[in-house]
C-alpha cells in the first residue's frame, strides 16, 4: 500500500486553519511541494495537496482584499 505524502496532509491542515494569512502561505508552500513529490514518487495525496492549494490561495486572496479594503477606508 502506498503511503500518503505528509506535505499533502500539512497543506490541507494549514489551508483549513488559515488564520492571519500565515496558514495560507504554508498551505500554498506545502501544497506545491507535495504535488511535486507525489508526481515524482507516486505517493498518494494528490487531492489533499490540491485542496490545500485551493484553500491557501483563497485565504491569501481574502487577506489581500481585507487589507486593501482597510487601506481604502484609511485614505477616505
């Protein structure tokens, strides 16, 4: 039985816990690392890595949107 890539699991967990954008950055980092390793080694974990990437990029997008909105309110 093939093992699941630990970086894929880490990406998914960080993506689910994306408080303050730090988890989102880690989710994206671990997700890309996991996808590269899964492709090279044939391990399991393609879907958790992809979900971690989706959640991570969504968290980063929302964090940027939040900070831009705050900047607009300060200028106005």
